[in-house]
């Protein structure tokens, strides 16, 4: 006789909550749309990016951050280049050092990856190959999303990030072990590696080593830890995609807590449109003008406003329309 067991309350853990999208599953477009609506965050498996590519880049990245500080600061710069502790120019700090690069592979004569790197060689190749492959996978994901939303043509979103003038960025982050980040010895407090924020672009694609630290914010305001998985990619919906879907997709708030023992290395590809691209709710997703939750802006306008704000600011607020729905929220 079958015994009916009582349902057990499942603790809130990233393991069971975070949607996993299998790119080899032809039906994954529906799960993708749901993940973007419910969390603005998902993990991608069977992604087609070769493990060798990302382990070579990780290796090169670790080598770069192991250089003496004096060498790293030779390639310091803003907005591109090496940075340490300071995030942006408005007072945000974190237990992190990073290297920020223009990831537009088609920019012709423009700065690709840092001409600033002294011995580009293998690092440069690894960066280029990784970006090419991740950009392709990002386009596949965006095309599935477009299909899932019933939008035609399929490249409505992917063309924005594969355009010749796309303003995409590659960011390498290194969070050294932080002894202070031990909750037991630090009065229950964690040290912040990267403060809470949303990513401004269309979508961001993160890969990291196997050290935990990344957390995402749920709709009820609670934070959950994302179990690291060095073989998969984690996608964040960005502010621009939230606007283009008229708020249907959520630009997820996330942060990184420093780890007391292990260092974390992450590489994030921020897929952005061209500077002149107009960002507005897609007309095929709204029935009438009154439903439109955001004013139109160009990516360049939005980017400037992010440069002038703090990490945790709600930068979309200034572009919200005074609709009943917005006023009620
Ligand atoms: C970012 C970010 C997370 C990480 O750089 O925008 O969210 O794990 N990074 O480094
Ligand atoms: Ni981010």
C-alpha cells in the first residue's frame, strides 16, 4: 500500500530555487521566459562554450591578478582598465579588484581588449575567443527568449548586442580571501565584495570559479546564495531588458559577499546595445500606450546616468512614467 508522506517545508536554498535552463532542450524557451519573469536570473547548462576556453581565461586571469600591484596599476584606468576597491566614481567600495575591458570585437580600429596589457599574447587570445563564444551563446539565449515571448523576428533582441557598434563590456573580478569576512568573528557581519546593484545593460553573463559569494535578491526582499558552478553560466536580466519588456522581466538585484578562506574569480560579459540605441517598451508587448511604464531613452543617456549614480541606486526610477501602476508600486 502506498504511504502518503507529509509535504516537507523546503528551506530557501539557491539549489532548489534557481532555474536551470538546458540549451539543448527545444522547449527551454518557455522556461527561459518564466525564469526572466520570476527571478531575472537563471543558470545555463549545455551551453556549447568549450570548457577549455574558460579554463584558459581563468588561468590567465589568475596570473594577471597575481602580478605585483605596481604592475597592475600600470594598466589602471577609467572606465576601462584595472581597478581596486573603488567601484565607479561615487564612493562605492568593495573587497575586490578588477579589470574592465571593451568587449566589442567588431570595433575595427577602436580599442578591443587592453592595448594597455603589456604582454597581450595568450591573455588577449583567451579574451577574444571567450568573448566570441559567449557572445554567440548570449545571442542564442536572446533568440530563445524572443521566441518564447512570441516576438518576431527572432533577432529582435540578439541584433542589439551583435550590432557592429554594440557597447559591450567584459569584466574580470577577483575577490581575495578576506579574513574579516568570518561572520563568527566579525559580530555577525559579512564583508561586501561587490555591493548590491542591478546591471544596466540588456543581459549579463557570468562565469566564476567554484567559490561562493554571489547572492540574488528575491521579490520578497530576501537574499539567497547562488551555489557556484564553474561549468555553467549564470545570466542576469539587465535594466534595459526590463524596460524593453515593460517590466515583465525583472532586472535582478545582486551582490557578492567576500569569502573568508577562498578567493573568487568571476568573468562577466555585459551585453549592451550601441550608444544611440533607443530603449523603450517593445510595442508588440503592450496593447495600448497607457500601459507603457517607462519613458524612452537612449543607451548613452542611461549609461551616463549610471556613471553618475551610486551602485545601489534605483536608476530606472527617473525614467518611470507616472502611470497608475507605477504610482501604486
Ligand atoms: C558585476 C557583478 C558578480 C561577481 O560585476 O556586475 O555583479 O560574481 N559581479 O563578480
Ligand atoms: Ni552585476
